[in-house]
């Protein structure tokens, strides 16, 4: 008898974890929990596999969007019996995301870049302080295919270097990041989330409409119509190329402002935070 959808979905995630060495025995996993379907499914499955999980929610200070996201994250963690840690962006940086975005746009930094940078920055710092061995991120196959295309068309090689089921740490201040849903399609994650009756919030961020990502998403959907399997091929072929890559990782300095690991004297998170402090 062929396996049902649920079992097939779970098996794919388990295989991603096993084949790519995402989690070693007894490792502590900080699960980035946004309140959305991807992080809900990821937390549920890591729990089901018996991993030592703890959820981390970043309060971006975005009004009802944040409130609804948090409500879903709280319901999910209560259902799963997982501890939820709420981290406030305002407490960490002195500013909310709308305050940061308002000014970073004037400095030519897109809202998604500012938000993504600060979320990664806080997740790394907090997960390290919590003693977590890994940070689990909910990116699915569709997100990854988009990131591959974006890194190619914008020429951002450092973005491409981070793409993979696991981003190993090459500096003791950086916590390794894992993506258990790396090979799972967006539509399947949603279907599984509904079958498993996991609470999630599907609201859209009001800043994302002008971003490059939604445009690339539409482009990949069109590619898929013309050439079925395009999305999976983008990701799997990129991984094959990356495995042959001989590029070395640059040595990290310490940010002169916050002390976190950084490529430059001032880390990107601090540059974004500082830009938000300049009054127009
Ligand atoms: Zn810094």
C-alpha cells in the first residue's frame, strides 16, 4: 500500500535531518517561531522526533501583525508543550521594526533586508546565550528556490553561501543553522499544517509587497508551468554546485559597537540600527 501524504511528508523531513546531519544526539535546538505555518510544522515534527526544543519568538513591534503572530505561537507552544521565549526587538535595539524601516529605506536598505538581518542577529545572539547547539529555521523549498534565484540575479555571493539544509558554524560565536523543511514544498507544508491542526497565522507583512521576493516567486511559478520540476531542480542543482565550491569562509572580527561577530568593524545589524537613529 502506498504511504499516505502525512507519512510521506514526515519521512521527507526526517530524511533531510538524517542525510544532511542536521541534528546530533542530545543537541539543544532553538526553534525560530514566527507564528506562521512553516515554523509550526517544523516545531511539531522536531518534537515528534524527540528533539530537545525551545521556541524563540521575536517581537518586532508591528502592532496587530505582531499580536496575531504571537497569539498563534503561544497556542502552538502550549499545544506542543514547548517553552516559548519572547525577545523584544525594541528592548534589544531600542527601536521597533517600523521605526527601523522608516529610516533604513532612506539609507537604501530594503525593509526585508533590514528585518532579515536583525532577526538573524538576535536569533544568533539569544540562541548562543541560551546554550543552544542549533537554530532551526522554517524555510521551505519554495523559499530556498527564491533565495537561489535572488542570489544569482543580484550577484550576492555571501547570500548564496548560506543556502543549504545546514549552515555550519565556522566561528564559535555563530550558532549553526538548520532547515528541516529544506526539501518540502510550500503547498505541502500548508496541507500538513492543516491536517495536524496546528495553530498558525497567515497574515502578510505590510512591507513585503515591494520586495524582490514576491516578483521572483511569480517568476518561479511561471517557470514551473513551462517546465515542471523547475523549482526542485533550481535547489538540487545549486546544492550540487555548492558542494564542489572551494571558496573559503572569511575570518570574522568583533563589531566595535556591540561585540557580535562581524565581517566589518561595524556589523550590519548595528549599521541598520544606527541608520534608524538619524533624524531626517
Ligand atoms: Zn554590531
